[in-house]
C-alpha cells in the first residue's frame, strides 16, 4: 500500500503542475484573443490547429495513443477558444445528434452550440454572424451524399474551412464513417496537409466530364471524393464537386484553374482545408 500511496502522491503533484501550466496557457490564449479581436482576425484557425495537433502527436513518445492526445487537446483548445470570445457553433440538432457529436469532436465542450433544423439554417446563421462557424453533413453512410449541403455550397459565398471524419455505429452495430464540413467566412492559409473542394460547372453531354477532369490527370493531382448535382431547372449544365489534393495556392502554381476554365463553364473554389483526422462516437 505504501507503493500505491507514493504513486498517488506523484500523480497529485503532476496534476498540480498540469493545472498551473494549463492556466498559464489560458492566459496566453486570452492575449492572443485580444490581438485577434483588435485586428479583426478569425478566432478559429484550422491550419494552426492542425499543425499543433500533428506536432504534438509526432513529439509524443507514449504511452498515450495519438487519438487520446487529440481528444485531450481538443478540450484544452476549446477552453482557450472560449476565453478568447463567446464562440458559437451552428449545427443540426438536437443535442447529441451526429452533427452535434462531430462538432464537439472538433470544437470541444467549452463553446456554445446552436441547434438548427436544416442545413440552410446553419448557412444562414453563419452568414448573419450569429454563429462563428457551422458544421454540416457531407457524407452520411445511411443516406449518401448530403445534397442540401452541396446546394448551399453552390449558392453561398461561405467556404469550407475544415472537415470532420466521424466513426458512427448504426442500429445493426456496424461501424461506418460519416463526414462533415466546417463552414465559415474566412479562407485558410496552407497547413502543409491540405485538400481543396472545387465546383466544376459543365454541360451535360458525352465527353464533357472526361474533358473537365483531364487537367487533374495531366498535372498529377489526386482526386478523392466526387459528387454531382443538376445546376438548375431548365439548364443542361451539371455541377460536379471534387476534392483535389493540395491547397488552392498549390493548385494555382501549376495553372490548374486556367486549364479548368478552358473546359468548364465555371469553376468555383469552395475552400481549402486540412485533411481530416477520424473521431469515434
């Protein structure tokens, strides 16, 4: 029992030091928040978050697993974010929904959540500055691609600034991956580990899609997810949504957009964001 008591004393001492350091970190975060508010900078910085988490995981020598480190620091960052500003995150309700769980896996428990009934409402609250960011579904294993999210992205001037991969369990106890987008008003600088969501508007005719995708092959740019929607009633055009490896700046440097503009009726960048790390619920 003496060994157990000694180890518990050691834990208590470490916890005391951890609390001191966390409060010290929080004071620095408050100063950062003051500067951001003064200079009109966005409170949430996905590229900074991604770099910090990747660095911490790389520096760790165990025994904590990478997902444990990410979960712990999600809450630390959430508490710091709440000190910088009264942060509000819009998502589909009710509390406890997959959208809410995805949002919490990204923003933690210390921010304020607005629960809304549909995707259009989430976009509206962010556009009106009633919410700092919104979380909307994009891939649902039970229902496929969230067409309402694609429609809003096509029409809105908001951008995708982060993505969330959430491991969910259905009624049959099968585990599947669902994806969510974080939307906001600000474009991200590169994180070094990015992808870019693009909307390509092309005519609905044979060969048009093959022609539109040719620059990606020629420039050796990897594509991952892919979806389509009709552009509008009475139109022969189709919107194709693709995710390309790399940040917008990387794609500009290789003249991708110039090549796409030759083959597409319109090209719209929907946002560049760090590649997602998976979370489980």
